[in-house]
C-alpha cells in the first residue's frame, strides 16, 4: 500500500488516509490527529477538507452512523466497513437465540444511513445529536476503520480523564516488544 503525501490549500501536509486493502477487503482509515468542525442548527456537519480529499470514493457511497457502545459519541462507518461488520454478526449470531437477538437489536438501535451532499455535508439525526450531546463544536477522530464524532467538550473531558500512567502501561502492553 502506498501513501500519497500532498500539500493542501492551507499549506499543511496531509496523508491519504482512506485506503482499500484488497487483502482484507475493507476500508482502512489511516490518519493522524483530530479534526475540529461545527454542527449547524440542523445537525449538519461539513466534512473537513483534509478528510474530504482522502475519503474521496467513500463520500459517494455514503456512511452509517451509530451510537458508540463505549462512549457518548457517534461512530461513522463507510458503507463497506459497515457491511463487513454485519457479515461478522451474521457469522457469530444465532438468530434463533433470544440473547443474540437482544444483542443485535441493542447494537443496531439508532443506526442511520447518511449521504454526503454536494457541499460535503451530512446530517446527523436529532436522536444521535441528543445521544452524543452535540452542541456546536465537534471533533472528528479517525480510528482505523471508522470515525468517532464527539461534542468537543465531552471529547476533551474523556481525553483528560485517562490516567497517564495507566495509558503508558497499556501502550507498552499492546505495542511493546511482546517480551523480546
């Protein structure tokens, strides 16, 4: 996989962050940092130019929004990635098990498909705006195969609540040399 580096209009360098990996047949969103933007009074967000350029084809296919399981934020999935998740669900769940059906119902509650308009905007439904407590200031956080959408204040509070020592230990555990 090659990564193209270019200079955007602002002069800031950015990397192509949306790559289709033919081996695992899914979209991988490779990006560093976060993107700040605003939600308008209708709940529309304009995709920041850095993400707009690199998500290119994904913008045409639309996205799936869902409430996060672990945080008070929204997860934005490219359609292809969402279909991959649903296939994994199909393989793992027994649709004749009440417990599995309850899980699937809860996991997909609030899921909405969204399209990006010609102005690179997408509408977050009111129920999801309320769930994520989005006011006006929004932070987009690309994470490997999806993007988190946070209210800026909640994002900062969540990020600041992470214990630094515990984070360092977890980083070492996950990214360390595996005892080598």
